[in-house]
């Protein structure tokens, strides 16, 4: 289970996420968020992240030229877009040398036509609640037309208490959390970060153990 901890702003919380086994850490550049950092601070924080852990810069409805400039200064490897960005925008990001994540609200993704979903299947996707970062969950029934066929992350209102059940119900490639590991809005809790990563991996560990017990082939 791939785990991303988003909205990190301090060396201490990044270290906690890394030590607990996060696959990715996210830094927010979208204006108006209580978790926003500047590119220079992000670059400084990123120098403490070991190789192999993905550093994701999060943007929302910002000009792609500006996104690429900030991401380059911040030295992030992946750009995550929350907004109305197109596949052509994703191509520009890839051509600039970045990996990508494209976020959709779950209702918006569900409303895409089959052809539109196929077109997006080549991208890594993130399905979120309507208002990202607000700590609001969405009902799995919203995805009545099915979940993405490729790599996708589940987000929106996850926390240490509900992440295992949500992952079991929707079977994402991984999970993403921000407000669910905060002691107050915008302030990350080291203990909650640790608890979330442990809980997120609990379901897959249990499933693996069950598979061995039942004589299923190992992956």
C-alpha cells in the first residue's frame, strides 16, 4: 500500500513520515491553503528526504509555466495538479522532466465518459472529496461507474481510524492524507502520522497473511 503524507511544512514532520515508512511526502504550493510553503523552504526540506521517497509539489489551477518554475526551484520530482488541467498540461509537465499526479474529485471522475477515463488511464490519478484538504470523506457509492484502471490514490477525509476500512472497500493503489494527521488545521501531529501509516498498511498485511494461510500464491 503506497502511502503519501501531504501538506508537510517542517523538518520534524517530514522526518516522522520518512521514519514511519511513507512512500511520498507532499508540499503545498497552492495559494490560500494553511499548508502552503514557498519554493525555497521546500527545497531546503527536501534535501533531508532520502533517495527513493517521492517528493510531490501540490498545485491548484495555477498557470503551468508558473507551476514548472516553482517545482524546479523547489526541486520536487513530482507535480500534483488539483484543478482543470488537461492532458496537454500533463504532457508539458512530463516534457519538463517531472512525474505527475492528477487529482479529481470523486464525483467529477465518475462523471467522465468512458473514452475520457481511458484517456486518463495513462496518468497516475488521485480521487478526492470535492474540497481537497477539508477532511471530508466521500461515499464509495459515488464511484458507481468504477474506479481507475491504473495507479490511483484514495484521499479525502482519511485518518488513522478509517483508512484501513476505506482501502479495503475501494482497493486503491495507495492512500493520501493531510488534515487527517493534524492536531489542528494546518498543524501536523507526529504521532498521527505514525498511526496513519501503520493503519494504512494493516489491511494489506492482514490480507497477505490470509493469503498464505489459504495457500494462495505469493505475489
